[in-house]
């Protein structure tokens, strides 16, 4: 949603491309396996994100562990060659790729994955284009595939999918044991085709099937309006490349209304570019306020600080979050909570707070591996617990059907009490 030296993984950082995200987790935009929370490095702001940095692996002898008998692997290989009944159908390269995938799967980290050349190529296309699918980000929690967030106005949202929904089946395939990338391949497809998801929700007794027609998704970024008492309401749907500019334009439009307070709605926002979150934080914080840190296994840290104009820093603010708020959303919410004491309203956030790095192998395949985690200014490791709201407010199925929004109502109540 979550960065790649490349994005929801480690796509950017200040001077290189990191992908963070979002969740990631795989974002099926329109069937896309988008990895949100993609962090991209840029030296001249978000307007100039850099391309992926791929590390080559050339010397296979480097780092060879001692005390490990690789003859066991070759014994298993030979048994397949000697005894497997369908050996004539075996592709040796697929055996190698399967072994590498198993190596990474044994780590128990759903964000550390292997991508054969075709998948690696598709991944590169996915993070830079338009795609067909259902418009939802998916992830894994407690070994269960689930919906992190349906995108606004997407087929997933229109079908009634909600953050936290558990995916039991994709068409006839059980999701038990599936990694995110495998699930994404099954869910996305050509525009106009149908995918059937078997979904279980905590409030249900039995799972239900959702038939969803894949579409090309245009991803919304920000909506805004001025509510009663001159309260500016911003609903931020993602942190993609153009989010800082669109948020800037929304702020400029609200200036003429002379807002007295702000509600920032980050519900069902699965993340995006780290730098977009840092950029937007600059509207609410003093220059050089810490927004987030990355901590690596060595204990070293990289800090990201606000550098904006702080135009909105003196206005009271309340932030809406829920189970679909992940990655860059959690970074922004955590920064405003820790630096400004901003109140969080809604439900506990998803908890996507790790950084991934892409490593290129010599045949064009890639490994995406977790290399660091995010820490809020007050020292909270995001992926361990997510962000807990100051005011926990539920939204029931009945609320959704009737158009009620008790979380927004609570946020309005709090901000009205803080307006001087």
C-alpha cells in the first residue's frame, strides 16, 4: 500500500526510489497488484520520482552460509528426475523458481516474495499504468487473505466489499496458503470479465459470494467540502504521485472560505508514495518536524522531516481512520498525532509499516525483501499494532445502508468543541 527501492516497498527515499505500501500488500487496482505505501526517492520533490533501483546479484559464492549441506537440495532434485512419473513435463527452470519461492515463503513474511521474469515485468507495468480489475487492496493478517480497502467508486466498493472482509475463495480456488501475489493474479483480469469472491465478515454467520465485473479504474485522490461552522473536510483516498498537487489545489480552494477547523478523512486510504505523505504533512507541521523514521536491522535510521509551509498548522484538526487506513495513511496520521496532538476517530488502522527493497537477479527475476520498518515521531512501530483511535466509533451495516456516518459525526463534534 506497504517500500521498494522501488515503493510500498522501497521505491523511493529521499535520494533513491523506494517502494513502501501501501499493504504491500497487493493492490488490485483494477486488478492491479499495486503495492502501496510505495516510497520513491526524489531530490526535487514528488514531481520527479525516480525509477526502481535494482540490485544485481552476480557472485553466487558471496555470502554462502557455512554448515549448510546443499547436497540435500540436489538429492531431492535427483529423486524428481529419477522417479517422478511425469518427469518429461517438468521444466527445470520452474523447479529453480519454485525452490526460491519456497525459500522466501519460509520467512513467514507476506511482503518478502520472489517474482519470476514475467511477473517482475508485470509488476513494473502495474506500478506505472492503468489496469483492469476490481479496485481493492488486499493483504494478509493472521494467515488470512483479506480486503484492506476497496477504492472509492470501484467495482469492489459498489459490490459491497468492506475493509476487513476475509477472502475464503477466488472463483473455485481456496485462498488458504496463498500469498498476496498469487491471489492478485487470480483476481485481476480482462475488463468486462467476472471474478467470484467468497467473503466472510465478522458480523455474518456464513460466507457469501460476490460476483464482480472487472473494470478499468480511475483512481480518485481527494474530495473536499466546507461543512457547518466553517469546518474544512478533506477526504484523501490515496498518496499517489499527484496527491500533493491535488491536495494543494484543494487547500487553495478552501482558503476563500476562511476555515476554522479541519477534518482529514483517511479511511480506506491504503497508502501510496511516502514522499506524498511527507509533502502533505508539511501543510500541518512546522518545518523540520519529524514525520517518520525508517529503522533498519543494523539499528541505523533514516528520518523524513516536514518541509512545507505549515499553512494549516494552527487550525484544530481531527483525523478519521479505520481498518483500511494503511501505510502512508498511518504515517501521516501518526505524525499529526505525535507532533500536534491531533485526535484520531474511528477504528484501529491496518498496521502496514515495513519497507521492502527490490533486488534484481541476472535472468530478470526479482526478489522483494523487507529491509526496515517505520517508526512514528513518538517511537511507535506501525506494523506491530497499527494506530489506535482516541475515540473508537463503529459503523454498522445498518449505518451504511441508511447513509449514516457516526464516525464523521463524532469528528464534527470534537472539532466544533476545539474551534475558538
